[in-house]
C-alpha cells in the first residue's frame, strides 16, 4: 500500500516564526552580558576604538566606570545611551 503525504507551509507564517525565534535568541545572548568592556563595545557597535573615543566615550552622560585599569560599561545603560546618541546625530 503506497501513501502520499503532502506538506504545505505558509511562507509568511514560517518567516514570522523564524524572526520571532531569532529575536528570542538574540535577547538571550544579550542578557548574558551585564557589562561590556571597550573591546565588546567596539564589537557590538561595529565602531573602531578611536571613533568611539572621539565621538561619545568622554561624554558626561556616557555610562562608564573605571575598575582598576579597565573601563566597564553596563550593557543596558550603554544600549540606551547609544540609541539616544544616534538619534541626535545629523542626517546627511
């Protein structure tokens, strides 16, 4: 006895589910880091160290703490600062 199985996938629903899962995974990864160092800040922002130092690192509102010889930035506060900082930048 031969059986034929037909599978139908709603492409829009599948894309929605994939995007939802990707967001969940990214949030889980981001939740794992409480603090960023300058190297992580560069990686997360795709900005060079010199650009960060020039543009906003020394801004009085930028959330950073020096512990010994290392600068640490609380990840959530830093994300909020960067989001607001970017919105204030002139658009070309």
